[in-house]
């Protein structure tokens, strides 16, 4: 995605300060945007009627805001306006299998965003947020499929959260016990990579014969997802 100019390193806050595994932490804006651009599924944590809840949902990022569906969050916002939520996006790149179980780990890329979400109510802004969300998941689909009508827009809860307060953690590489006492055990150690790819499009069984998948969908078959 194209992103406008903005500070390469946003200000650190108490919530984005890395206290554990600091070497894996980053506030670099480019790394944040790369993680968000690579996915379309997030989890947001919110308190609903006094109980914590973590909800998976699709999202879209325009480099300034994260847009996501949020009927559950909208209920919470109505009851507690100004409440902060936490949104996370994570990509798993492999298992780190060391000589000892204690040193096992995961290679991953993860972003955490804090803020007070804003419920979109104006039709034009909501439509733009839905376009961003749709294009994040399936680039080219917004111009291919029928767009929401006014009734559908009114029935959709869409929220936006600023990317101003966010942090990143990334873990790459091999196990870290190769130069320790366990190296003498003679046990295999290394990384088992995890790569997700898109499969071939599967047509709706009710689709009439002769309707082929559009180019922007068919071209993703076999390409990396995340």
C-alpha cells in the first residue's frame, strides 16, 4: 500500500515500551506498516459489560488508521465512551526447535496497537473504510463486486483506530543454544518454517457455468499469504 510521509519512529509510550525481549521490539513505522500490509485478520481486546473479550475480525490499514468490523466493540463504546482497546496482528513464520525445550520458540512478526476506536457514522467515510478493508483482504475486489447500499451500510458497524500508539515485535533466526552446554547433546536443532499460500479458487456450487474467477483472484493462487 502507498503510505504518506510520517515519522519513522513514533513516540514511545508506557504501553508501547518493550520490557521483555527488548531485542525483538521495535517502534519503526516501516516495520509496523509491513506487518499490517501482509495480513487482513486482527484480534482486538475490549471490555464488554465488565468482562474482557478478544474478537477476531478482518481489518484494513491506510497507513494512518486501522479499520475493522466491530459490533461487539461498538456496544462497549456506547456503554463506556473513551475506553481504550488493544488490537494485535500476528504472522507465524516458523517453529524454533532447540536442543532443550526451555529454548524452544517461534519466529514471528507481531504488531500491537492501542487507542480509543471511533465508530464511523457518516456514509461516505464508512464506505471508504469498507473499501480499505475489502482491498486489504482481496485487492481488486472493491471494483469487481457490488458495493454496499445504504441499508447495508446502516447495518454495518465499522470502527477506526489511529496507528499513533503502536509497537512491533519480530523474532527471526535459529535457536540460541548452539554455543551452550546443550550443543554437546547431539540433538537436532533448527527452524521448521511455516509458509501459507493461497490455493486455487473454488467456485460457489450455485454459480452458473461459464463464470470464471476474475484475474485479481485467480492470480493469487500459489502466492504467499502473509
